[in-house]
């Protein structure tokens, strides 16, 4: 076998392996980390923070408000565009050291190393306000979309599963309080929130 043929063959196989790995860890609609990978990353970040004597790690759950209505009124392709727009806004506005994943459907998970729940809430609230001003088009109709969020942080919650559960709980509180707001949950504290109301 010639060396050039061998090199070409190995290169093709390596590229194929990279592509397959990307499919395994990335969401195919948004290119963000998928559900499994964002959960694994959260465990890794908490372990890393624990080794650094409790450096904070914030975790946020975000959910597009009234998403079923968007799909019902405008159709699933428009709904997909809304999801991709939020993914792009998060990628543009968050730090390169943050991790963004599509948790499922219209729900996103965000890991913010070295950020307290309060710091994460402030950043995500600014993203929320920016996103709410974007004009989305569907045929001849324009509309706006909002999202709600829940934030919790290590070391208030020192287990990845519990941290995700608490962020989800804060998200639920944001939804039931009227949507388009970010709630922050602390161990033993009442939740805090920001909104436009």
C-alpha cells in the first residue's frame, strides 16, 4: 500500500470519527450540546469547582414561553427558527467558557463556571430582554417571543442532579409567576426574580 493512499485513508477515517462524535454530543437543530452531554458537563464542572475549594458554578434552565402556541399558529418550521434564534443569541451573549445545551424541545441548559446564581441571573436577564426585542416573521405577520429561566448554583447545591432539579424548580416558579422572567433559587432562601412586569 502506498504511503499517500494510507495517509488519505487514515485522514478520511479520522474525519468520519470526528463527525460521528459530533453527532453524539451535539443537537442537530442548533449545534449546541445535547441533553446527555450538557448533563455530563455539569458533573465535570462541579467536580472541577470542588477541587478548587468551592468556586461557584451556576446552572440555568431556560424555556421559550408559549412555544406550543408558536407551533400551532405559525407551524413547526417557524418554531424551529425561533429555537435556532435563541441558540444563536445565547452563543453570542454568553462567555466562551460557558456551556450551552439544548435540554429538549424548547428548553435549554446553561452552565456558567465561576459565576454565582446572582451573577448568572443578571447575565441571563440581559439576554432575556434582548431576545424579547427580536422581531420574528411568519408570512406577513411579525411577532415577539420571550423565555423564562431558573437559576441555581454550586455550592448551594453540591450534586449535579440536585442542581439541575433546583434550576428546573426555579424555572417552574418563573413560569407560574407570569413568564418572561428569571428566578434564582438559593438553599434555604426564598427565590428572587427579575422581570419586565
